[in-house]
């Protein structure tokens, strides 16, 4: 699976992986707004066997297929946890 990786300016070591190049429409606005300026870093062919420095390739592929994106965070917090926190805050 091809993916497109972008650096995020607001947080060091944060990257967003997209299933489609420059297709940010699948990223919830609250998450997209928290990324800062995104800058294209690389295109990468990824398989479940691909060794990634900080991410599990099977998780990245699953998120790309299910959500259209995957976020590599500097912390151990998952995309699902971030989305749940944003949803909880928007319901207040």
C-alpha cells in the first residue's frame, strides 16, 4: 500500500500518513487544526512486514484503510484516544 507522509509543524516528531496524496478531507477538522503547517516528507510503499522506526506497520495500514489517515505522535497516545477526547470536549 502506498502512503504519503507529512511533517506537522506544531509538534516535533509528529507526522500524518495519508492513503491518498494531499487528501486531508478524511482528517477530522479538530485534528487537522492541531497539526499546524503540514509539509510533504515522503511517499512510502508499506506492507505488514515493513519495518518502521516508531510505528507498527500493520496498525498504520489498518488506520489508512479505515480512516484514510494515521498520525504518528511523539507520545504513546493513539489516534482513537485523541478522537475520543476531541468528541468528548465538543459535546460539552
